[in-house]
C-alpha cells in the first residue's frame, strides 16, 4: 500500500509491462529515494526483480537487509551456484571469439561484409559459427549479471558477424538496453533509430504484433527522450507519426503524459500544441499534465488549469523521466496561462492573474515584468492601478505571409475542385 498520495499518478507498474526488468530497476531506485511507497514494498519489489537475473549477490544483500538475516535463503544460494557454473561454461565456449575481439589489431581486419568476416574468422583464426553463437549467449549472460558495458561491446561485435535477422534484432534490443543502462545516450539514439527501422521493415504475422513492437520501442525510448540533448524533439517527431500515435492510443495512452510534457517544455515545437490538444480532448486517459492542457485550451477554465498545474508539481517530482524538467515545465505552463488570458482580456488585474498563475501578487508582477523585458511583449504595467494593459499586436510579416498562403491554398483547392467537377460533368455527357 502506498505511503502517500504521491503514488496516485505513479506509472511505474504500467511502464514496467513494456520494459526489460533491468530497465525497471532504476525506476524502483527512484521511487525508493522519493519515498513514494513504504521502504519494505520497494525492497521486496527489488528482490523479486533481481532474483530472475544473474545479480543474485545483490538480491541476497537486499534480502538480508530487509529481514535482518545473516544468511540468504537456500534458493538464492542454489541459484548463485548455478550462475557461477553457467559463467564458467560460457566463458569456455566463447573463449576463442572473445580472445579475437580482445586484440584491437585483429578487430581492425573486420569489414562491413559479414560473409567476409565469418570466412576470416573460420579460415585464419579457427573461429566457427558455433563460436559466434556462443558470443551472443555470453553477451546475454553478462547483461543479466549487470555488466552492461561488456554486454554492449560483445553485442556490437556479434551484430557484425550474425547473418540471422531474428538474432540480429534480438542483439540490437540487448545493445539498446545496455547503452541505456550505461547512460551512453549518443549510442542509444543510434540503437533507437536502427530499431525503429527494424520494427517498420520486419514482416509480422499480424498487425497487432507490429503495434506491440512499436509500443515496446517507445517505452524503452523514454530513457533517451528525457536524457539526450535532442530527446524532447525526438519524442515529438516520433509520437506524432500516425502509426505510432495509433499504437500509443491503443496500447499505452499513459505515454501521452510524456508527449504533453515534451511539448510544454519545448518552446521551439509549440506549433504542435494544437495537434496535441486535439488528441487529448478525445482521449479517456487523463492525469494533471494532460488535464492542464484540456482545461486551458479546450474549456478555457483558468481556475481548473491553475488547480491542475498545482497538481502537476507532485506528478513531475515523482516521475523518474520528468523530474528533471519540473522547473521548466512550471515556467512554460504559467506562460501558456498568461498568453491565453491575455487573448481574452486587454486590461488585466494583476491580483486576478496571480491567482490564475498560482502565485502571490508581488511574485506575479515581477514575473510579468521579466516576461515583458525578455520577450518584448507589447504590454505595460500600471503599478498604481495594479493592472497590465495589453497593446494591440500588429501581425508580423511571417504571420501575414502564412495567412495569405493559407488563403491562396484554399482558393487553389476550390478552383481545382471546380475544374475537376466540370471535367467529370462533361465526361458524363
């Protein structure tokens, strides 16, 4: 049972359904640090998760800490013996190919041609197909032990030798997870791009299988989206692709929280706001972040938007992926409220606006002053009257061109439609 209302909007259990268990572990660490759930619950969850990996010593340490025991349970001791035995066996089987890969001079002989590489290994180094396959098993074992750097390296080389498309795809998923867990975000972006191509070009037994593959990919990619410098552009680009939006709405509507946060915090992509609101107003999934946008841009309910914004603070600080953009989110959300309120009112009472922003009057006035200075907003503050007076905004040259282009496009369409109708009518005579 949760220790506070902080768990109400926690998505860890939903996200975990589409993540490798190793990717879930950082989420549990975060929940433990934030004290979202009782300590015992988190530790039990860690033990359950780790017991199905090769990280048995780690699981045993947590068990002993939780239960105040001196010894780990017998099943953990037995499992540890099995892990050691498997390690020795896999090390022996992969010894020849690992020795080759450990020599930089020999690795330089490899090319992009997989057939050439396999022939080189077989003819000059006595490394056969079975040795190459043992490399995959050894890499997977290293991953299960939590040795993510070694796993990433071995899987990279395995993919340069593997000619089986299914196994190559499995290795790419493993490398993606490894690069995420060792926080190599540039490599993870490359893995993500390759996986997207693989998901789109692979033959699936039915459309649902491909939809689910996309769903897994977007869940894993959250780590990239909120850690790589270009991640918040990438999530917007990917999620708004029709096939991915359909997958999200069908399989994982909770991911709309992350798309909404990315749009709100990305000033360069505000053009996507209308498309996002159009999706959200017809969606049954809701949390304070998505509701904030609906309240503000669909219902124009400023009091409701303020209440949702206040609730967003707790959601953000207890979300593994969004905690890092909490301040940026709050600042941009207030800006949305201010801009929307100003479209409706020309003379604005600062006290009333402060209430909508969830700020005190003095804080709101300072915030508005800084906003006017930084954005060259056509507005003046009357401190004595306690108001903000908005000036008439002349449309920019860019806006005029856009509007004229829209009008021209509309006229062109109407003309084309009329010509087509006349042509069809003549053909029918």
